[in-house]
């Protein structure tokens, strides 16, 4: 019997997005813990809808409406579902929820999720971000909207909480750190062999795996530069890049060709078999300029796969250098190349960070732990809203 009803609003339910995969991983556990979960999807990426429906989670599709009509339909869904709380993931959903439901006398608490740090100073000065004037306008608008709507915030890391609270001027009392989780991963030698064979990779070759959409903040170009730097010293190394096309696809495709790395850097595009790719890999590379919880890193930790990652504000505190990963400076292909070579050249170190990463996953990043913490937050916000209503009547 469900004891709390939650309406989760999200721009899409595509198979490759981190927020979507996180929601799918936690949905069934939340239901088993007493959450009557409903989902509103506002965009046309809906590959995961059948999976949610199979587990008994209703999905309300408002993707065919414009923003104003979506706001009207969202209010109608809230009236019909009568949730104890409305939770929005990603900016498009956040704006819809805060503008559509955040009027002064609203009767349902709002929770939005911060997944990254788009307004931090370092990110703003890199090639990864919006022009400074546009970024400042968006920052001010988002901060004003969140303060005005009274929404609470789930930050997926402490680094994300600290950076965005300062940038958007949101009171610390309204920001709650709930780390995301992933299901456990049992590595399969058979699957490893089959996946490598399908990709044309021999036993003598080493595989670095990068999982990211083709966007500037993911800095795939830096990883390709790192590959170029070590190509002659590591002729056996292949870099697999899995992720949907985006604004940097043309650039990185041209970059690979110009560097003569067509047989060394394999752009796989969107893949639904991420777990198989992790089994096939020898290490995971995350080259991001700006990052939050980094679901790909969590999945690698779960699989005891050694991780090389950049130090970002949003992911600070997530990994410890030489204990659960090898860390490199962002936007520094030489430092990233050195970190990759360190893992490939020192099997004892690779084993230590793989073991440490798995221990870290079990301690902090299981889907069970994430779902329990999220449910606790849901109940606290719903109870506070109910208490506030009793006091005003």
C-alpha cells in the first residue's frame, strides 16, 4: 500500500540519458518502499516508457503541446493525481514546474534536481560554456525562479550543491544532497569476449571507454588529444566513445580524421548496451570540463573497472585520487594522457583503484541507498507541507 504519491516531471525518457537511467533504476525500489510514482514526460524521447509501464508506473505524455499548454495540462494532471510532492529533473522540466505550479498559494511542495554546475566560474571561462552574458542572464533567471517558487532542491553531489547554491543564491536550508545510485554490476568474461569480438578488438588490444553525449562540457576533444599524445607509445590502445550525437559531433569526427586516429578512436554513437561495453573495457575515461554525479563513473565503479577522471567542481568529493580513481586536470590532454598511461602501465595500481572504486560504490552509490535517501527527503517535504497547512487553518 503506497503511503506517498509523487509526480516526477522529466523532459524525456530516452535510453541514453543519465537522469533517465537514474530514474529507471530507482523507480521500482521507490514503488516497493511505498511510493505511488507517476511520471510526466514533456519531450519526444520516450524509449524507456514501456519499461516504466511494465513496472506499473503511469506515464503522462504532454510532449505534443507547447509550453503554455503543457503548463495547463500539468496543472490538470496534478489535480487528477493529487500528489504529495512534484519532482522535476533537468532544466526544461524545472522551468515548467516552477512557472506552472510555483504560484504563491500552491498546495503541493516542489522539488527540483540539480545535476551539474553550468554557472561556476571555471566552467564559464572554458570552451564548454555559454557566452558570459547569456550565461549570466540564464543564471539570474533560474535563481529568481527557484527562490520565487519556493522549490526545494536535490543536488546530486555536495560539489553541485555548493557551486549552485552560491551562483543562484538559494538558501542552504532548501538544498539537500541526495547522491544518485546504480544497480550492482557482475562482470561477465563471456560477455566481454563477445562484445570485443563484435567490435573487432583482439585480446592483445587495450580498451579505454568514454561514455558521453557529444557536447562541449564532456570534452571528448580533450580525450582525443590525449589519445594522439600517446598513440605511438601505446599502439595497442583503442578508445571507444559511446554517446548520442550532439553539437560537437562534426568537430570530433574531423578531429579524429585529422589526427590519423580513425582506427584508434571508435565513435560508436548511442548504445543501449553500456554494461556490455563496460565489460569489454580495461578502463573508463571521463574527460569532462563540467560534471555532476557522472553516472558512467558510478557504473564503472560498480563493475570494478579502473577509472580515469578529471577533477571538476561538481564531482568533487566523489572520487579520491589513487584510491578509487586516477584524477587529471580538466582541459589538459597531457595530464589526461599521463593518467591513462599510469593505469595501463601499473597493474597493481589499476587493481587497487578498481577495488577501492567498488568499495566506494557499495558504500555510497548503490541504487538502494539512493532510493532510501530520496524517499526520506520526499517524506520530509510532504510532512512539512502538511504541517504548514494545519498551522494556516
